[in-house]
C-alpha cells in the first residue's frame, strides 16, 4: 500500500466513524509496525484531537512511508451505559 492509499484508508475510517453520530475516543493499533510505532500502540486520544492533528501515518515511523498503523474507534457511553450521540464538525 502506498502512503497515499494508507492516508485515504485512514480518512475513510474517520469519515465512517463520524457518520455514526456517536461520541468516540480513538485508540492506535500500532503493534509490530516498527519500534517507534510500538510506543503509541493502545494509546487513546479524543476524536477532537484526532481531527485536529491527524497523527497517522505516524511521523516517527521508520518504515519510510509504509506505516501500517490504524485507528480503533471506541464509542463512549454515559453513566447508565447508553451510547452518547455527538456531531463532529
């Protein structure tokens, strides 16, 4: 997969997550890409931070444009266990 194909794949995933209409947190799936990416594997950020920074493909990845990392989108629930609706800009 080329770097641009990877970016397109990530952007499609982001778009699909937004279209659910649910509040989300985002985790990195980065295990076994490279040593630099292993350090962010499992790290969780807000959807707002993801939209502001677009951290993948990871700039520290040593695979020279072939970063294999992706996102896991985690719906947020309220105190009663109900999914929280949210619209992202």
